[in-house]
C-alpha cells in the first residue's frame, strides 16, 4: 500500500517544507557564484592592469616633454651664445648637444664661417630663452618651440637685439636629449 499523500510537494532532497526547489534555480545560483563572479573579477583585474599601464605610459610622455623642453632651452642657449676669445671651447661644448646630420652641418658652418668671423671681427653673442613649449613628444623623440632673445655685438659697435622662434627637434640617445634639427620659424 501506499502512504497517504498530504498535498505538500517534496523537494529534491526529500524534505517536505511546502516550497519546491527546482534544479534550474540551483543551476542559476551555481552559474552566478562559480561563473559570473570570477569572470567579473578577472575583467576588473584586466581593466586595472590596463589603466596602470596607460597611466605609466602617460607619465613617461610627461617626463619626456619636461626633459626635452629643458634640453632644448639649454642647448639653444649654448648654440647661440659665444665670445671671440672662447669660441673654440664653446663650439666644442655645443657640439656635444647635437646628433645626426644637423651636428655635421653645424660643425661645418661654425668652423668655416662663424669661428673665423667671430675671431677676426670680435663678434660676441648672448642668447636667452624666455619661453619654450613642447609641440610633440614620445619617449625617444620630441619637437619643441623655443623663443630666443639674442644680443649680438660686433667689435665696439652698439649691441643688436633680435628675437626669434626656433623649432627644435630632439632625439633621446641613451639618457640625453640631443638636437637633430634646429629650424627658424
């Protein structure tokens, strides 16, 4: 014989509590706990890593901008300042701030034109850079706009003041920013 049926549904575990538990409800719960939450945690970890990498790259570019602007200012001053009695040493010091084809051109022009004229005619120049701004920068290449004030004196004549803008192109070689282009704007 069979036991009398009380009308309450029996769940999968055999407990009689009046609330049936279906297999589908348990499967959704397992999917949430074992599938969705770990996947969400993984995605959040990947997103955090990408943001950290992007932040690091931005900081490197910001550092490159700051370093290249300072190098452009210092180098422009060195290239455009000289005195007739120290021009050989000043050209040699400026040469150390240059690279590539621009270095070769600078050395040729200074040795053939600038140094002889500076010594013969007692030409002196003093340059300052009141402002400079980064045009573009990567970790190894930068373009900087430099504003130059230069005073040139020939012999005992009255000094001439000139203001100019120069587009300075720099490459990072080792840990130094060197000028590879110096173009008046």
